C-alpha cells in the first residue's frame, strides 16, 4: 500500500428506526412493571370535606345503652261485655276515676228476660212436682201402714184361732176340716202381711229415688236460675277495681255482642315504663337489670320486670318499674330517657359511632394513611357498643384515624383518594 492509499473505517450510525424500537421496548417494560408491581386496588376520589373522620383512642369503655321509655299504668284491666245487649245508659264517662263496683253503663236484653221467665216457670213446675211426689209418698206410706196394722191384727187373731184349734182337734172337739181351714187362713194372712211389708219397702225405695231425682232437678234448675240472674246483672258493666276509666267505646243505643271490648281501666297505684330496645342487645337484656330514668333532670332508679321476646322492626320491648320513689306529677304517656347499665366499665380501644356501620356491619373500615392523602380498607373486629362508641377488639391501633361517616357511595372500592375541593 503506497502513501496515497488510506484505510476507510465504517462509522456506527443510530437511525430513527432504532430509536423508535428502543422507546417501544422501554414502554413495554414500564407497563409490565406496573402490571406486576403496581397498585391494583380499586380507587375512588372523594371530597374530604364531606367525610367525618375520627381518631381511635384508648379510654374507659362504659357498657350502657340509652333509650326512651313511655309511662304506662302498672296494670291495665280490659272491660269486655260478658253479656250482649243494647246500651241504655252511660253513667261514667272516660277519663273519670271509679271505685270497685261502680256501674259504668247499663244495657238491656229482652231475649234474656224471656229466658229468665221461662226458666222460672220450669223451676216452679219442678217444685210442684216435688211437692206432689212427696204428698203421694206420704199418702201411700200411710195406706201401707194401715194395711200392715190390719193384717198384723188379723195374723194375731188367726194365729190364736189356729193354736186353739190345734188343742181342740187333738181332743176331737173340732173337725179336721175346721182345723185345716184355721191353719190355712193363718198361713195366708201371714204371707199377705209379708207381701205388703215387702211392697212397702220397695215402694219406699222407689219413692225415695223419685224424690231424690226431682230434688236434684230442682237444685239444678235453681242453680241455672241463679246463673241466668247473674247474666241479667252482667248487663250492668261495673268497675272491677279502683282506678281511672281510660277508654269507653260504646254509645247509647248501640248493640253490643258477647265478648266485645267496651273500654279499659288503668290501675294507678303505681306506674311502669315501656321501653323499646334494639334487637342487637336482646341476648344481654334480662329481668332484674337496673337503669336510671330521667324526669325533669332527676334520675329515678328502675329495674326490668318483664321482657317481650317478639321482635318488630328490629326492636323488642321491656317493662321497667320504679325501685325507689316515683316522680311527682308523673303522667301516663309521658316520655323519659332511660340509661341501662349492661356491664362493668373497663379500659378498651374506642371508635366513635357513625354511619359506616350500616354498610359494613363493623367488619371493616377505611383507615387514613399518615400522609392524609388517601384511606384504605381494613378488616376490623368490633365487640360491645354504647350510644357513643364501639369497642374495637382488633384491626386498629390508638391514634389511627378512621372515616366514620356513611360509606354509601364508595363501599365497593378499596382505596379512597382524599381531595379537598374547597
């Protein structure tokens, strides 16, 4: 190679096509990285100003509930018509105090009066039959006694005649025929006496049974008559005890059937409170459980005496009575705030109550990140609750912040991006 010749080197040149391929490769790698390592949770943007955020704290958990009680009379007696009839007169109006035995209203019943008249006639007939039977028995008894007396006398006479003829026949002073006739007459009269006595005994037994049957019939009719007369008295509806006639339904001229409820009577010797409680607490409520009832800012102790197990609209009812003094000027229908102590107070992790529970049932919540920029869903466990707090058993730590308002619009998402749109 001479001095004029030079070696020409090839230069590496980056073309536009190479750059394009490189960019595509980088994009693919980024996408794959996001798919593998990126946040795949469902996100939802929410305005933080529309949320209620509370802090979890360690404090004393007071195990109580509050509800409203309604004052009721200690006992209510229902006034039912035990006999049908037409209302003729109302003597006491609803709202008035009554004494036991006071007639509240009077009714009439013509069919009942006719039934009483017919029953009285039957009793009279039965009594007359009884008297007739007794008279007949006495007369028959006298007739039998008279027969027995006559036959006894004849038996005595004929026996004496027969015994004389025995001696006379032995001495041949009477004929054999006369002797036999005297003996036959004596034997026949004695048999007739025995027969009359037997008839007398049988007739006495029959008459006694007959009279006993008639007497039983008369007694039954008299008892029936007494019941019917009591039915007549039942046309007057009376107060069964002292108290307040709370309601009275009938009007004058109205026909009331048997069993119709005509009113109610309140016994005002004491009062009780009817309290409706959420079914969540039904397993923890028992008779004897104590509480406090607020009247005009004063607390009065009371205790549960009866639990109604039927649940309606998510609530069940209990009755409470005052265990101490009764509030002055207490009135039926008055409302009182009730505080029921369910158990002992103790230290616990407390989460303020809020609308989130309706959607989650206390099984999970949205917990704020320390940065405050987002909140994530977290499973928790809730124990007891009172009107202000839930007792947190697991899933949260003191100082953490939780969204406690309703989750209605974003319960299906896993992560909330918190925005301030003000």
